[in-house]
């Protein structure tokens, strides 16, 4: 008689919505972690690209400055002197 009652109320037969919700949340978390890894990888790639672009731009600016100094050395000397005076006055 006791075995009949236990068989009727077996927890295996009952639906378990909380377990289903927990499993669904775990699946969502795994998907979110994969997306997060992909986003981090993309951010790292973009940082590398940006550093390369900034480095290239810096080289271009220096080359342009050198070209202008070679083309107009007196103007460059006057500008440098003005910056030196300005730096000395503001100290």
C-alpha cells in the first residue's frame, strides 16, 4: 500500500518548470559568453588597426614637417624661436 502512494507521487513524473528555466538560462549564458568572446576579439582587432593607422599618420605628419622645414628653413627657425620664447615666458 505504501509503495502504491510513492509510485503515484514520484517526483520524476512531475513537470519541473524551474529546472527548465535554469537550463534555458544556462544556455543563454553560454550564448552570451560566446558573443562576448567574439566582441572582445573584434575590439582587439580594431585596436590594432587604430594603432597602425595612428602610427602611419604620425609618420606622414613628420615627413610633411620635414618637407616644409627643408623648403622654408628660415620660416621654420623663426617659428622655433617664437615657440622657445613663449615656452620661456610661461615657465
